[in-house]
C-alpha cells in the first residue's frame, strides 16, 4: 500500500462482488474510507446469479481489515430519490466525498431479433439511467469538497461494437458519452470525469453461464464471433487489472486526465 487515497472518501456502486468489491478493497487498502452501494437482490433478465446481502457484508468485512471505515448501502441505482437519501446520510457520517466509481451494471446477450422491449429497457435503466443517477446523487458532494474524480464503468463494448449485445453496447457507448459530457460541465468545479473500458473480466457477469449465452446467440451469425477476440492472447482480464486503472483515475496521479476513455481491454477494441 502506498496511501494514494489517504484521507479521502470514495463511493463505489455494484460493490457487493466482482469488480465493485475489488474497487472497495483497493480504495480502503490505499487509505480511503468507502461508501459501498449495491442492490443485493434479483437482477432483471440476467443469465448469471444475482448478488445477496451477505456478499456486501463480505466486501465490508474484507475492506475493514485495512482499518478504514466502510459504510454499506443497500440501494438501487435506478431510484434517484432513494439513492440521494442514502448517499447524503453516508456522506454526513464520513464527513466528505472525494471520488465516485459508478460501476453497477447488467448484461443480457441476445441475437438482435430476440431482444425484447423489457431487456432493452432494463439494460438502459440500470446501465445508463443508473449511472446518471449515481453522478447526480454524488457530484454535489464533490462540489462541496472543492473537487474530485468520477469514474464511469463502461466496457470495450463502449469503444467497439459487440455483436449479440445491442442493448448493452448501446448503453456502454452512452456511458462513454456521458463521462465526456459531465467532464465538460464539472471541470470548473475541479471535478474530473473519465470512463473505463474493460474487455471480459472474470466475475459473475463474465461467468460460464454468460459465455454460454453469448455462444448461443452467436449461432445466428458465427462470422461475427471474431469481433470478440482480444489482441493479446488472453481469454479475459482480472478484477485487479481494472482496479489498477480505476485507482489511477481517482487518485491525484491523474490530475490532468479528464474526458478520457481508458481501455483496459487487451487490445480487443483495436483488433
Ligand atoms: N465482467 C465483464 O466481463 C465486464 C466487462 C466489461 C465491463 N463490465 C462492467 O463492469 C461493471 C461491473 O461488472 P462485474 O463484472 O463486476 O459484474 P457483477 O454482476 O459481478 O457485479 C455487478 C454488481 O452490480 C450490482 N447491481 C446491478 N444492478 C444494480 C442496481 N440497479 N443498483 C445497485 N447495484 C446494482 C449487482 O448486484 C452486482 O453486485 C458493470 O458495469 C459491467 O457492465 C463487465
């Protein structure tokens, strides 16, 4: 640990497991107190298991081993009023807010003609509206703090089209645009906003159930499978790989990096 985040408070959504848990652990390990937000309930439409309250408890217990304060919030990023109330209370408790990692998301692969209205709406509700809600509930606290850093979790699907994921690809391109748009208007408050674009990550979302669903959908046009191949000869990346990029972006080491779309994608988006 180098204490890069000492004295800071960071909010992470989707914190119960996967990448979100790793961001919480990394922030606490670098000296930050953390507000850890998750739905901890059934996710709409996904092929993989949902997280549970005990998953968030585990994140908190592991992060507290660093000696930092961690405030868990069971909240739905789709509910702006509820999120605002919960965030306001947690920020009051910890005294400030310096950085935000808007990481909560879902993915429901399907061939284009199998995408229902419900799948499209659910994906946009969580990945786009939920991300916007997260910024709206937190940015005023960063303004009060005199500045800060916001990271929006997109995907390689927000840099390069991913077939058999029209709603997800649409949502992640939107998140990339949202980061640049917020970056412009929040710059005068000393707030930086960037997006991060991982290739497949070893989490529940990147699990066997999910890969099977993609393989099934890709039978509609097997030629397109090559669009998902990484340039580096790896199947996917780890949560630590993504946390390294997020730590750089929330820390002062990146103080003049804003409106940037950072690929952590083993080269898939250029391949
Ligand atoms: N796993 C991958 O292959 C991959 C690749 C690129 C980008 N991403 C993105 O990274 C982020 C994290 O994904 P992950 O791989 O850790 O997935 P994950 O499913 O393991 O974790 C996502 C977490 O978000 C929470 N969440 C979902 N909807 C929520 C809501 N409405 N309110 C609050 N919390 C909610 C879930 O409960 C879960 O704990 C997502 O935005 C995802 O789109 C994932």
